[in-house]
C-alpha cells in the first residue's frame, strides 16, 4: 500500500509542476533564443545548443523578451572536477536582490529556471537536511551559484 501512496504523492507533485509550467508558458509567450553570454564565467554558463550532442532536440521553454535582457538558455555545471553539465535551463536574473523561495539571491547566486536534468541524481548544494536532486527540481526556479569555487 505504501507504493500506491508514493505513486499518488508523486502524481500530485507532477501535477503541481505541470500547472506551474503552464502558468510560465501563459505568462512569457513564444520562445526566444539569445547569443552567447559574454559577461558570464565560461566555466559556469554557456549557450545551450538547439540539439544535444546525441542529436536529440532540446526542449524549449517559452520566455518573453520582457522577462529581462539577461534571460538566455544556459548549461549548468556541477561543482566536481571536471565540471560536468548537470542541467540545462534559463538564466533569468543576476540581480542580487531578486528572490528565490522568498530569499534574496545575494552576490553569489543567479536565478535560473531549471528546464532539463542532464544528471538527475546530482544533489543540489545548500539543500542541507532536505537534500534534493536536479531531477526533483525540474521546471522550478533555483538560486544557482554564479561561481563554482
């Protein structure tokens, strides 16, 4: 019976994420692509191609030019060595006053919309006792470290 309960809970969580995703589509309209980010650290963020190295299409999440001028598709790197891409997303803001989960980003983080989990089991830093993974955070806004040290 526990399995049925877990499946029901997972369905509810997915349903909520789908609602949030649909709200984003309604708010931000048609897809936009952007040139490479010149001001970003090359070790942290780079442009996401339209197709992955396997030739598989990368899913596009619609965003609006009105969102802000820094909204671009990005690769998100883990903190290991070598630095591997653990997720793909959209850089939404570098403003330290911007909030994620009611907390200001501060100077060391950027607001990112997590679009695709490349390494779903990668544990997100700073999640403490409530550790969660990139796979669990898909279709969510996150505070991503601006400089992996």
